[in-house]
């Protein structure tokens, strides 16, 4: 029996695959620098710093005043009294905790 010495196209997988050099291939995703995602807090801080540098302190004073006026219209004086009392209680508790820790 005579062996067939001609290679058929099916026998080609043993050869190393080649890539055409005439057309550039796009860079692999691994080649790009890895972006580190930021936290929500970091993004908020970055945005706040940018707004502050662009618009200034007066802008924040104005939006704070407008927000306070709207809350006062919607919720009334009793709401501000309640949150003021709660804030005072919290501060009092923190001061007491600090005094006990210092002993």
C-alpha cells in the first residue's frame, strides 16, 4: 500500500496560525489602563468641589435658604422645633459619652 504524502487542508491544524500583518488589529481590552471606580461619596465630593469652585459660596447659601424656606412652608414651625430638640439631645448624649470616656 502506498501512503498519501500530499497534505490535505484538513491536516493543516498542526501548523501555527498566522495573522495578517497588512491590517492592524484593535488593541486587546487588557492593554487599556484599568479604571478604578469611585464610591458614591467620592463622586459627590468631587462634584461638590467643582460646583464650589465654579459658583462660589453664595450659590450654596442661596440654595440652602431656598430649601429651608420650602421645608418651613410644607412642614411648619413644629417640625423645626422637633428636629432642633432631637439635635440637642444627640449633642448632649455625645458630650456625656465623651466625659465618661475621659475618666
